[in-house]
C-alpha cells in the first residue's frame, strides 16, 4: 500500500499531471479573451458581460463542491495527482469513481482497500483514461457537423433552432432528474434531493420574477443545489 501511494504522489506524477492541467487553464484564458473581444463586436456591453461572468461563476459553486467531494474520495485511493488531472479534464465524479472501481475489480481487489498495489493503481488509471477517450474523439470528429444537424431538426428554419435547443435541454435535465426520482422510495435520498431542489428553484424563480430580484438569476441554481444536498443529508 505504502509503495504504490509513494508512486501515486511522486513528483513525476504531479509534473505529468500539471502539464495538461496548465493547458486547460491556458485554453480557458484564450476562450475568455476571445469571448470578451467578440462580445464587444456583437454590441454586448461590458456590464452585460460582467453580469454573465458573475452569474456563471456563482452557478459553478454547487457543481464544484460536488467535484471537490469526489476528489477527496479519489485521493484516498489514487493519490493527489491523478484525481486532480482527471477531474480537471472530465469533471464527472460518478464516472471517475466507477472507472477506478472497475479497474480495481478487474484485478480482484477492492478499490481503496487492502491489496491495492502499483499494478492495480495502473489498471485503474488505464480504465479511467481509455473509458473516456470516446468523448473527445466524437467531439473532434463530428462537432463541425452538428450545426447542419440542428438546421435539419429545425426543418431548415433558423427561428426554430432556439426552440429545438431549449427542448433538448429540457429533455436532458428531465432524464437526469427522473433517473434520481424513479423508482421513488423513502430510502432514495436522490429523489428527495431532486424534489427539494426543484421546489426551491420554482419558489425562487417565482419570487424573483414577481419582485424583480435579479440576484435570483445568479444565486438560484446554487441555492437550490445546496437545499437539495441538505435535504438528502437530513433524510438519510
């Protein structure tokens, strides 16, 4: 156990992981600069862009806390470098934990338990990496064709694109929510979290629109996430 953790937390692992993470940060910086530049060309005011940046930053707090919790869980068995790298790129805590667990099970070892060796650690890293290759490959090969698909789905009418996009988002979030709620049971903490989050967001939205409180647009999602998590904790 100690030997493999020494490798998992070794300097070479941290350096190898820091290089791609720095690339992600640099890419984010380029996107921000380009967005501000093109936004001004499109007539978007600096105040509007500041409010959009502030709203995005606030809305990211809730998901970031969930990722941080997953990071701590992964660090217990995978050291610090690999979880930092994986969650900086993919960001799916559920996938990373599942993939690492599959890698350990393939070696007949309980993930994070006794029997973890350098070989098991390497197997878990390989499963985490190879299992996610399809996402960037699909995006790289087919992203440029998605705009044409959107137009076809909208029947060639550009005015229909926002409606189709909104329908797609509603369908995606509905699927993710129903996956937590159905089947419903008193032991299903995810169901209580989803319902509480929905009720909280609905109440905040009604309050914000009725009283013209713009802070709801920035803080509503994060507040609803925290309410859902707290309800799940107390129910459990």
